[in-house]
C-alpha cells in the first residue's frame, strides 16, 4: 500500500521510478537520445495513459544529470533539428 493514500500510484510517480531504474542500469553506458529512452520506458506504465513523449523525457533529464553523473551532447541531423543525447560519464 502506498504511503499517504489508497489506490494506484500517479503517472508522474511511476515515470519517475522507472526513469531512475533506467538511469541506474547499463543502458546509459552508451549515448542515448530521449527518443531511445521513451521507447524503452513505454512498457513501464499503463497503455491507457498517453504515450511518454521524448520532449517529456528531455525535460526530466535535466533533473538527473548530476545525480546519475551523466554528460549531455547535442547532435544535429540533416533532416531534423538538434537532439540531446546523454550517457554516463566515463572516468
């Protein structure tokens, strides 16, 4: 049972928990875009909710950069605007 209430967890809470698991995993050892991460996370929550967009992932990643020792790079593509990519910093 959840602390402080009854019923299922909120969408934001589930997304936050799943993102933390993903960021702590080996998945972040390579450069990953927010699109890669949203694809990986889409099975983590109910299909009744709207899909998790790469824009939401990108906005949330700013919170986690220091905590998970991530580096960010902006890569530009011919057909698309620049995208942010993240990976765990190499020592």
